[in-house]
């Protein structure tokens, strides 16, 4: 899925999570959910997040396979544990939810993800073609849910 779609899903997750998880500064938590929701695409040289990260992003994308390690549960678990050690449970939850949200969205795309990389080679994929009308419909749905969450 594309950057904006992931970002919209991240916003929705952060808004919904507000009612369930607390324990620190909500806006920092919100930022971490958004970061998590776009970070995995650093394995793609042409992604927005790679461009935003500048040289470090270029180096990482050069050495990684798209939809390999950065789109695996291993990456999610490692990063969440690191964040838990440094910032505690609340903020680790934020990043975790964003990362899982990213994998969930990509698992609906035709390209799919390899969730258990590098341990198992099982491709999980759906029916959505990235960037076409199906993804645009998902965006419309997400915007609707975001508005509903805010108003409700
Ligand atoms: Zn992705």
C-alpha cells in the first residue's frame, strides 16, 4: 500500500487506541503509531519514508529486500522490545500498533508479505492492487472511519 493509505490507517489506530491504552503523553504515542505505520517501507528505495530519512534511509533500502525483514514479525518484535527497554510499555505499544497496522494493510495487497521471514517462507496476500481504485476506496473508508471516530 502507499504512504498516505498507511498514514490514514495509523491515524485511525491511534484514535481508537486512545480509549484503551494510556500511560504517558498521548501525542508522542500518536507520533509513534504514525511512525510505525510507515517505517517498514524503508526497505523500498522509492518510498516516501526512505526519502524522508535521507542518507540513512538510502543505505538501509540498498541493503534490504523489499517486503523481507522490515515486513516481518521479527522486525516488529525486535523494535518493540528495544522501545520498551528505552521508553517503557506505553510508547512501545504505540510503535507496535503502527507496525502491525502496516503489515495488516500490506497483507491485503496482491504483492503480499512474508510475515515469518526469515524462518518460514509463507506469503500472505490479498486482492488489492497497490495504487488503483481499490486502494482509493480503502482510503475513502479510512477517512470515513477517522471522521466517525473523532465525532463519536
Ligand atoms: Zn509496506
